[in-house]
C-alpha cells in the first residue's frame, strides 16, 4: 500500500468517528493496512520525501526503488507570510518622517481618532452581521468536518429498518416499475431534484418452464441443482429457487459426457489436464473463485469443453457459513444489453441476435450435488483443516445435463435524481444502488442497498433545506437489471457517455453493502485508497436466491446499516465538497512501482518509466496539491485546473481490450494477495502453453504505454501551472 502507519495523535479531516463503532470490530480483517488508523493520519494528500534534499533525482533510473520514503508533511507557508518573515521586508518601504508642527499634529490626531472610531464601528457591524446571518449561507468550501458530522448524525438505524421493510413488501411484483415508482416518490418527497425514470428495452435470458437437471448415467439418478432428487414434490416445494438456479446467457440444450475436474480452471490446471485426457465436448467440474468466471469460461471454451458444472467449494467459505444445499445464479453477461454491445438500447438502435454469450452449457449446482457426483461425503474438516471436494483422476463419471432458458425483451428501469452543486454544478459524483428487477431471484440485498442510499439522501436534504449545498453535483442512481449483468447502469452510461466522460469525478457504489457482520471490505481506485479499505473476491459472482442471507439475521438492529451509511456518506461528502478533490496522485505512482515488484519476467524495462512517473507525481504533489490545500494560497482558477487534472489522472491506465472478466483499469488487482499487473500475469500464464511470447510482449507494451502516458500527463500539468504562474508575474 502507499501509506505507512504514523502517529495518530492528530486527527485530520479524513477521520471518521464512525469507525469506532463496535459493530465493525473485525474478527478476520485480511487487509494490508488498518482502516481506522489510516483515516486518523494527518494530511492524507500532503506528502514529501524524507531527506529529499539529499536524494539525487538525476540518477532515479538506476537507483533502487524506495517505496517506504513517503511521510506526511505540513503545507508550505503562504506567500504573504513568507514575505513578512523576511528580515528586510519593512526596510524596503521605510520612509523618513515629515517635519512636525502644531497644525499638522492636530490634523493628524483628528484623522487618527476618526480612523479608530471607524475601525471599531466596522468590527461591530461585521460581528453582528455574521451573528445574524445563518451559517448555512456560507460557501460550502469553507465548511469542515463538523458540518459532515451534523449531516450524518441524523442517520438512524430505525429509519433504515423501516425503509427496508417497506421495500421488501414490494419485491414479489412481476413488474419492477412498482418498485421504481416507490423509490421515485420517496426520493422526491425528501426534496431530491429532478427525479426521473430512465427506461431501456433490453434482452434478458430468463429461466425456462422447468428447472434444469443433472442425471448420473451409472445409476440413472436425476438431481435438481440443489442436490435433491428430481420429483414433482421437490419441484413444487421450491420451484422458484430451482428455476433461478441457472447461468443467464448460457447455451441451452442437452449434453451427455464425461465429467473432468478442472479445479479452479486456471491455465496450469488446464495444461495439466489436457496432457492426461481428451477434453473435447467434455463437461468441466469448475470451482467458483480465484479468477473471474468469464475468464475461466473463455479458457474452457477455447480448450474445447462442451459444458460446465459450476459450484462453490465449502472450504472457500467462512466456517460459520453453510451453503451446501443452496443453489445460486450467475450471469455470463460482461455488462449491458447483449443485443446492443457498445451502444445504448434506445428506440431505433440495431438489435443483434445474441440469445447466448457462450457455446458452453453452464449450470450452477450446490456442493451437496457435487458430493453425490463424486460419491464422497461433502467437504469435511479434520484437525481444523477443510478437505476440498475433488473428483479422483482414475474414476470416470458420465452425466447428462439439461438446461432450459428463455430469451425475451423486457423493460429495465433506472431511477435517477440530482442534488445540484453550488460552485461546480458541472462536476458529478455518482452514487449508485440497485433495486429488485422482475424475473430475477428474490434476495434481499437490493432492499438493503436502496434503504441505505435513501437514508443518506434524507440526511443530506435536511441540511439542504436549511440553505446549504455541496460544491459539486451529486447524482443518485437506483439501477435496474443488475442481476443480469449490470444492464441498467451500463445502458445509462452508454446513453450519456459524452457527458459522463467529461464531467464525472467519481462513482460510489452501494451495490451490496451488507454481506456479513465480521469484517469491512471495500474496493477503490488507487487514487482513492486513502478513503477506504480494499479486499476483492470473486465469490460475489454467485447470487444466492434463497433466504440464507437474510439481512435481518445479519444485522437485527440495523446498527451495521447505520454505520455503513455514515461511512459511505462521509466519503461522498468529502469528494463532493472539498475544494481540492481528495485524490492522491502519488499513490498512483506507488501502485505502479508495487505492481512491478516480484520475479516477473521482462519487467525491468518498465522500472525506468515507473521511476520517472513517481518523480513527476512527487513534484505535482508538492508544488501544486499542497499549496492548493492552503487557503492562503488557494486561487479559484488554479484549484479548478488542479481538479481537472486529478479527475482524469487514472484514465491513462484504461486499456481498450482487457481479458474477459478483467478490469479495464490495469491498476486494479484480481485479489488482495496479488500485487502484480493482472494483464501481465494473464499474459505470462497464456504464453506458457505457446511457443511464442507475442501475447506477453503485447501486454508489456500496453503497460509501458500506460505508464508513459501518465508521466506525460502529469508533466504537462506541471508545465501548464508554470506557464500560468509566469504569465501572472
């Protein structure tokens, strides 16, 4: 990580009192740094190098990379204050006193007395004017953490609980418009401006009339995805759960073939298996996790497999979680309406015929069914060590899998509302949640998400009604079609692409805010890591339709909901209201250097550009960001220029084409245990099975170009500021 622990006896504006809440006591917090201590560190965006004057930057390319030299520092003194401290500041303007006489003395005395009276009178006017004027009329840029706490203290667990229960009553509707209308009415009643529906007609892949099944050829036993025998009674007992245990946009049909255990399906697994067996048109037994599902499916499809039985190994779950008999849903859609890839689903758009997005028949199944398939008891624990499920290599299992799905065009509804900014209304902070979409599973996470964002809106609008506004516009979004591949948010993004590319500052997601009650996990861009913690996982790709994750069982008093709302709200307020965006340029350079650590091949050529990038960001951090955070040196035009640079500084690391399931931002890692660039790791794994290393060279070139583009971007920013400063002088 970019930060070291420092003394926390001072509290910076980034500190949150809500981190002291007992509900967030982490029993297994596997993070690289402690969130509570991190937010107590003084001066998040004020860093300098230790003994910088002794470092020879001219030899940065050959020097060892030192990532531990960043320490907090205070802002430099204002220009006026520096002038005052110069020894000859007054002597430059000293003049000889005029000769005195009685008339001149009387005249001067009158002028002096008059000035004193006017000065005292002015102070009194200013005092009473300030006292009588409401504090909320002050520009939002002068407000501090006290304002944020006043806003957030109005958030109450009981209000969130009430909102949550009201939403749960609506989920059974076959038309998500009812829920969308409820959200719009509620947001409008709270005072949010210009709340509107944004609808798109999209292609959805829905469950068929009957649940999918898996039949063992050796015994002719038929099982539903949850491991229960196929029977009319079982079908009636949990018909909806069985129907929604499927992979949206999978190929459909029937496949009878041998099952081959591919474990997690990475390149090494497939290379080992292909040496032993013919995998053409076979059925892969695949565990969810460790790598993006879409990436693993692309490898299986390329290898020649015909079908996939997908499951979660109990050993990958917390010991307190038992999902052995639970079914789940996954979406094979990378995002948006499959019929309009890359462009919005508006009236008149050309529609492509894409009923399935893979040639594989993919079926999610429970761990209990896998245990029956391999004729072994479900995963057991011996001496506190869990034994993973595994099909013996010397045994053959032939199954018949049948998948039925239906493809239809349906309307997906987004709800979008605005709180216009005061000083920079053309800069947007997007805050997104999701609501229940008809024809999908009946989980409760969406209600938790919607209740939390509504609670924050309520607290915010109470302050707005008293005259205050944030500096930047906050756009609140409740997305539809999330379970099918974030369709609502993708389509809206494609629809307003030009505006968003120019004006959006940040996106804060409240997609699934409550998944447990032991640890706090969140993911952020490198430039925002100072505000949150990081801990991604690919088990979240499974959407469990049953009541195993009942929100009220996890958080019966909704105290955790209240804490998450306040934590998220404080981050949103900082981004929306701080004069200088709380983004850290130096963190990007440190993230790049951290990603080049280790024994990766062919990366030495990237070390020199990474060193130049760090040098540029250090100069940018010290010469531009630190003075801008000092009110004595803050000029509006320079702050606006600075924020424009901060807003777009990570775009240099967006690649046009990423491997399936990978982030387009190459700074994002696949998991918390891997620090290297993901696209380099993928390319290295890919070239192991090929005679040519062309794929690796292409990936290295992409990383090199991204680092170079970022360095040029920051250097150009420094040049612009220098030109402006010279022009004014």
